């Protein structure tokens, strides 16, 4: 694409760095910003700066927050003996939205994926082990994606945590609520049968 | 969606104002910016500000440029007697990329679309008529989308320009190069037959 203005070109290239955004979409966004009022565009630029200056990562769980420790870790009403290991901030949001979990979190910051150049060293596993070593945590729930990368990371974390006397579990894999059995893949259906749940525990909220 | 941080929430809402971006994509973009280096994020914010402060609209054709008159209007080598009327900046880019047009442009800034609240008054039609009234322009080419909105706008501009002694044309509607006849819709195929082109003029570059 050839642009009549250097500024548009730079702006398009910058927007195109966002995940899943190509040059055509980037140009649409740039033209939208040009059409915005001065105040709106200033506010946009200001918020992008603020994302870097005002946000921190929680010292304990690596969640994104505005202070040194996030609201969940600092909350004495949460169950600090249960730790849920997740990939990133969006998973914390998703689990919080269920309203069914009262423990704390630990964010790995990614999944092991040699294809994308992410190895175990790039994940927040050391701080997880340090946290377990203190002894306060009794149960660790691995809540990672059901993908190859998620399963690999699950297994890696499981191996690392094996020496400690804690309860280790992973979230259940199975048929999604509302899904039909006949369309489920064999692996998922197989797992949902192997890991079947006694009927009376199914609706119990912990 | 519930966010743990007010800044993230504001940033997500701002990104979600971009055309075609929902809250989920906006959150992906925000998390991407948080992961960027300070310099990258600063540059991003700086460019957004620059889009508003450094860019202007051409006094003559309403194209986006960095000075009062755009490079195309200021270029004496372009044919100023031919004017191509387009919807927006992207259409100028698209036509320039063909390398087959040496005239100038006039950007309407939109298409008549009552559904989106865009009426004839919102388009740059008055400045178009002023330009025609000067008498330098001999031919006007309407290069608007083949949609309902494009055709409506085409007809509106045609009516407005009818009193002036200029050649008025629209770009040809027909079968795209590389397309197969059997998959073309009837209206397009019908038009391509009605507006058939003498064989020897087909490959002539003006």
C-alpha cells in the first residue's frame, strides 16, 4: 500500500502491529481517528500512555493492577489456600465472571509453545514454586486451555509441583453446557466419560 | 465485561470505538499495548496525537494531506480538466494504485445513507459545484461504490451537475477481471452487456 502521507503510513504500521490487525483494518482505524474530535483523539493517546505508566503487575500473582498487590491477592476474604493457575489476565476475568471461585490466582503469562518461541523459562513458574514452598497453599487448580500448548504446560507445571504435598487438580474437560453429544469430538467425549462426576456432587457449589 | 482496573476499562472502551472492533478484540489490543515496551507505547500515543495535529484536509479536493493543498492538486503534471469524484481517501489510494488515472480527485467524504443518518448536506457537494462553476473542469468521472448508497449518491451528484456543460461519466460496472460469468449476478451481467465496449478501445490507456 502506498500512502500520500508519511504520518498515515507510520500510524497504519503501528495499528497493524496489534494482534490480528492487517494493513486494511489499520487504515480504517487511522481514518476513524482522523475523523474523531481533537478531545477524543487526545484521550485515546492519553489512555495508551496511561496503560504503560499507571498499570503494574501484582507482586504475588502477576495480575494487572494499579498498585503493587492486586485486589484479589490483597482481599482477606478470599481463600488464600487455594491457587488457580491460569494463562493470562483474560482467564482471571473469565473465572471471576463465573462467581464460583473464591481462591486466589497465579498468572503464568503464556503457555509453552516452541512454535512461537515460548519455553518454560518465559513463564512465571519460579514465582509459583516459591509461593507453594511457603506452605500456605493447600490446593492448586490448573485452569489452562484445552489445546496442545495448554496440556503441555499443564504437564510441565504438574511435574514441577509434584515434590510438594499439595492437592493438584485441573479443570474438568467435557461436553460444554448446551452442547450436543453427537457433535462432540471423541477425545472430549472420552474424557467426559472417564472423569464422570457422581450426580449428587454435580450441582454443589464449593 | 468486568475489569479489575478502571484504566483497562477506559482503554477497552476507547479501542472498542474503532470501526468493527468489539470489546473482546479491544481487550486483546489493550493487553498487547501493556506488553509493549515503553517506547513502542509512547510512539503509538504520539502518532495518534500527530494524526490530529499534523494532518489537514486539502482545500481543493478534501484529501488528507500534510499541507493546505494535497500533492495531487498541487501537481502541475496532473490533468486538472478531469475530476474523479470518490467517497473517501481509500478510494483515491485504490485508483492511484492502478496507475491509469492522471486527473485530479474530489472526495465527497461519504455516501448518502439515510439509515446511517448521512444526507446530501453531509457530503462535500457544494465545493464540487463551486469547482465545476469555475469552468476549468471538462470531465467528471463518478467513481462510487456499486452499492445502493453509491448509486443514490451518483444520481444525486448527476442531478446537481446536470446544468453545467461538462462530460459526466461513471466507472464501468461489469464482470471483474478473473471472474466467471456463470457466478455473476444478473444485474451486473446485464449492465456489462448493455454497456459493452468496442473491442479496440478496451485496452487503450488514456
